[in-house]
């Protein structure tokens, strides 16, 4: 084995012993290749030398550290590890929840106006209010207001024209209904043929009286 291959093998051996979990050759290659430029042949050589273990599942090979090098762990130690894992998992969950809360607060703060922006907006709103106030004062001081009599006259005329509109619309609808009873085509075709435009064509409706 060349010096380069020996270095790669030692690196893989150290990696598998440190992680102490099964890996495919592709996993190890992907985890270490970019940083150390490893090739896959070093894995196979380590397995052949008995320095790591190899398991074949179908077409895939799994590599892992030789477990004989590690001390046996008692059931009590395993239970202690499980408790520690559970404790750390709870801590991770608590930190994750805190991060979510801080992230939500950060988003809320980022969407809020700054003090400078609020000051500018208040100044603009005050100027807008002053404009409305001046406009209102101008309207109040005007001498050409509509008198109650003129207002009443306008509303009466509006009511009269609205009633007439409804009356004529009803007469036209009844007349078209009578014609359509013996007309061989649709109502739409009839309207197009005689050139009648409806309120709906112009998107208008009869006002309420």
C-alpha cells in the first residue's frame, strides 16, 4: 500500500471508529472526499485487512468499525445513556422553541416602522388633517349652499324619473316576452337582431326610490 493510500486508510479508520455507526462506501466517500480527496479503494482495502467490518446487502456494501475494540457496555450504562439522550433531546426542543419565538419577534420588529419612519408618517398625517380642516372651513363659510327647498325638488325629480324608468322597463320586458313566445331564436339573438341595448349591457341598475 502506498503512503497516500495508507494515509487515506487511516483517515477512514479513524472516521469510522469515531462515528461508530454503519456507513456505505458512498456515504464515507461523500463525507470525506471533498475535504481529503479520498478514493473508494481504501475502504475495500481496510475491510480486506480486517481493520473494519463489511456487510453485504444485495448489491450494497455497508462498512463499520470493528466492535471488538470497544469495551462492553452494561445495561445500566445503556439506561444512563438513554436518560442523557432524553435529557439532551428535551434541551434541544426547548432551545428550538425559543429560537422560533425569537424568530417570530424578529420578523415582527422588521415589519414595524422605525422611529424615524413613524415621525415622518405622523408629520404627513398632520399635514393631511390640516388640509381636510381647511377644506371643511371653506365649505362651511361658503354662501352658495343648496337650500332645503332645492334639495327636496331634486329628490322629487329623481323619484319621478326612477318610477318612469321602472315603468318603461317593465313594459319593454312584457312586450319582448310576448314576442319571444313565437320567436324561433333565443332572446339574445332577438335583441341583437332588433338592435336593443339593455341596462345589463351597460352595467347599470334601476336606483331605489
